[in-house]
């Protein structure tokens, strides 16, 4: 792994005064120098970002959306690493007809690598009790399926989750750990009403559905890719900024017990709408 960025922030999130200040603080890079590597050591395409050093770190395995290379999520993955997370994103199942079950299995493998392999020349290790799955679009669906029946995962995060497989609802009902669904208010690819909302309502445990009001489906991405010609919207810096803050706060709150960021979990955040659906019995 090689160092790609260095930061000089405080070791822990500073005291925040309201949601606006919390977004400002958590959308900035954290205190850790960041390393970037790949998952080729286990025969799985993909990337992994991690702090330069640290033992007992939290980790998240992230699933890409339909057709997308994991490099388009480097902004979020690098950001999480700067705040002390190991973040791995497999690059498998990028064809037009991906296997949801296969992708979920690859997310589990990526997380197992984070937990079971000492990274960064042995200076980086992961606490198996502080792990999460996350993903965008079909990757969000795969994240729920990966978490189904997983004994140690502590949280799940989806971005504009795609309800493209009947198993997604079954997985949502089976997952009892905290789940955050970030929906895009102007999403025409996976509109919230037909995707994030029913998936959130099917949750088997604590669930948060937060809509970024002006976001599109592809606003979470960065850079350019040929798939932009078949998907509506486009990469958006404001969407990514909010996403960095909200995802980091949620994972730090539920995996690390960081209560000072609760305003970004349960509070009113400018530019977003939060609902707490009644979960399925």
C-alpha cells in the first residue's frame, strides 16, 4: 500500500455546534495519513484504503453501483480512511447482468480480508466487532444481502439503494443492526418511492431514511465514465460533501460509540429530509 494523502486534523471529531457545523467538520478529511492498495492479493479486483497505521480499527466493505468502477467512490473511501476506517471496495460484477448473490459474497470476502489480513506491513489491523457493509445502487442491495446472517457486522449504509431483486426485501427484514438509507430526492434511476422507502419500511431493526433533497442517482460518484451517457444526472460535489459527513457520522456513532455526532444521525440536517419508517413486524 502507498500513502496518497496526509492531513493534520484533530485526533477525534471536535465539539460541534449544530448540524451545519457538524457537516462542515465531518466533510473535511480526518487526522490520518491514508494508504491505498488493492484486493488482488486474494484474487479479487478492487481497491482498499486505510489509515497509515492503527490496531483494532473499524472497517467497511463498499459495493459499487451498476457498471461503475470502484474508483468512482475513491472520494468517500479515502475520506473514511482519513477518519480511521479501513474501506475496501471489490470491483467484481460490473457487467450488465451482475449476480446479486455473487456480489454480496464478494463483499463478505473483502470484509474478511480486512479483518483477517494485517495491512500496511503489519501496522494495520481491524476489530471484527466494528465492521459494516455499504454500497450504492445495486451495491446497496448487495450490502444488505451481505449483512444478512452475518454474525459480526455492526451497521449497514446504502446510497440510492436499488430494489432490483426480490431477495433485497428478505435481506432487509433479516438485518437487525442499524441501517442508514441515503436516498436522492431527484433520482430518476432508483426513485426513493419505489426503492429506498419500501426497503426501509421492510427493515427488521433500527432504520434511518434520509433523503438528500437535490441529489440525483449519480451525484454520489466522481469523475467521468462511459456509463454517464445511459444514467441521468452526474457527479455532484455538494452531494458527495453531505454524503461524506452523514456516512462518517453514522458509522462512527454506531461502530465506535461517538455520541457527539448524533446530530447527523437523528437531527435535522440542512438540505436533507429524515424519516424513521415503521419497521416490518
